[in-house]
C-alpha cells in the first residue's frame, strides 16, 4: 500500500484538541471556535447565529461539533441555517474535526463550528 501525505495548501486542518481548545497551524485557539476558508475565530455557541449565517454563499456544508457527546442542535438554529442555504451536519466535536479535515483535503467548501470537548 502506498500512503501519500495530504497537502492542505493554505487551508488549515484541525491538528488537535483538548478540553477547552482546538489547535490549527500550531496555535491553540480557545473553544468554542469557528473555522472557515481564511477565517479562524471564536464562536459564541448556538446563540451566535450571525457568525454562522455570514458563511452563506461561501461554504456548502457547515459541520457543527456538539461537544464531547453527540447532541441535537436547536431545531430553530438548523432551520435558519438551512434556509440561508447552508447544509448542516451535527456530530460530536471529535468526529466533526475529523470530518472537516477529510472534506478540507478534498478541497470542499466546508466550515466548522465546534463546542469544547471537555
């Protein structure tokens, strides 16, 4: 089997995480965090809709990490995001980080909003 290293180019994958941070480009950023093409910034959680709505038209799918355990996101938040044209997938934060990295490696238009794992 031949293994090829993934070249993310200028895109920044999630390199790691802990109870209250996510690491990108060797820098630990406090959680919750939102990552999109050219953007790494704090996210105010489910009540911070404007940060996520600003992604409409820039990404096709928004992965939402719900913390250490899988949970439903608020139905009204999902409805608002989908109405704005964002495909929304919720999963626990570790799975969201892994999925984000895979989609990023495929040069997909993806964003990630994650709650802390701890």
